[in-house]
C-alpha cells in the first residue's frame, strides 16, 4: 500500500503553533493528512493545515472547539502535544500553577480523546499519540511538568488496554532535549544546567522537532496496528543510561 493511501483522514494536533507541535503539523500535512491545530497562540504566517484558537486550559472552551471540529467530519487520529512548563523548586509552586499545568498538559488530552473516541470506535480504527517527556524519569525544578507528563503516560497505558480490541492504538513519545523555544526558555544557553543536559546526551546534541515528528508519524500510520501502550523515547540515547560528564 502506498504512503499516500496510508496517510489520509483528519488528525487533531494540540499545541501545534510552535515548537514540537509545529514540526508535527508540518510533517503530517506533508504526509497527506488533513491536520487541525488546536492552540491558544496563532500559528506562523506560513503555517499549514487549519487552525482553531482555543485555551486548552479552559475545559468548556476545549469541549466547544472539539465539538465544532468533530462536527465537520470524523477524526480518527489524535496527537496530544500541548504542554507548558514553569521550572521552580517545589516550595515555590503555587496551587494555581499546578492546576494550570495539569489542565493543559493532562486534562486537555482526556477531553480530546473523549471527543474523538466515538468516531474511532465507529470506524473500528484509531491512532492516538500522546507527547509525554523524558522528564518523567526525574528532573529537578520540574514538579508540575513531570507530574502532568507522567500522568499522560499512565493514561496512555490505560487507554491502550481499554481500546485494544476496538482497533484503537494509544502510544506515547518521550522527547528528550529538543531545540524549541519552550526548551530554551527553561534551559537557557550557557546555563550550567543546560551544559550538563548536553553532556548527558550520548549524541552530544539537542534534537529537532522534525525528529520527534517522524516518530509521531510512524505511530499514526495504519500499519502500526500492533504497537500500543508503548513509549518511544526520542532523546539521542539519553534515556538509555547515565553518561560520563
């Protein structure tokens, strides 16, 4: 079967206006999908696919946007990519920041899956890719981010078991240090912590959004039907073991 035959249909990507999400949207568009980007921020002028502005931290606004998108036609592929991070020691984290992180990074994925699930079940086919993080293995100053992305991996495994017999696969990607604005904001160039991260990557470089997008595209493919409940680390080998400084 040709690649064009495989890459068809509608796919929702959350947080697709920048960073890893933008890379995913571009790759899936190039592969032939009808891509819908849900994000609070407008995409760049040269963006591809369609865009619907929504605050994914607002449950009712998210439900409304999803209802509108799904009313336009069935969505059988979903990429829960959106994420925010506020690096801080635990004693300095406000309850509001914790709630906002969980709402955007975790609850939005739950709402998106609920909204797209009826079409997937009706088609007897579905592909869900959740963008988790290598941070769930542990990283200082990442309490809220680690909690939310770790929860997303737990959801991945639960949903994979619940819907395996319905033809729906649910997997996760665990990006390591990827060269995005979000990463650079939390890990500024020249900071000793950033240098330490670079030394911990066996490839001695940071990844690019297109490299994460390649992993996403492979798991969304119709031919990936026997892969479910897994996490693929796209991290230059960082997740394999501790590297010498």
